[in-house]
């Protein structure tokens, strides 16, 4: 809701506010190495090897999210392609 509230406030000044909020990005992320990964696995009562499948199964498309997916979404919102987009959450 924060993105939409800020989008409403900034709209008159043509300030766009969009948010990229992915679920877990396991590959290429340092947050998923070592202790953090072990803590997440323990919280879900599974092995660390099962974490990626767990997060993939939570999404409607059942697909993993990769760093390049996030980069593409950010690029889209930063570019003229989304010049008329505000208040969106991806």
C-alpha cells in the first residue's frame, strides 16, 4: 500500500512510484548462503536442498525468480516503457 499512497502523492508532480517485490531469489544472492539458508530451512522443517522448490511452489507460475528477472523489472520501471505507470507492485 505504501507504493500506491506515494504514487497518489507524487502523481500531480509527475513523480512515478513503482515497487519490485519478488519472493525469494535463491541463486546469485549472498543472503542464501550459510546460516540464513539453514535458518529458513529449519523454519520450514526441510533440508536446505528443498528450499528452492519450496519457494518455487509458492508462486502461481511455479517458477524460480532469478536476479536477471528482477533487473528486467527494475529496468522496465526506470525506462520510458513505463512512463505512464505508477502505483504498481511487481
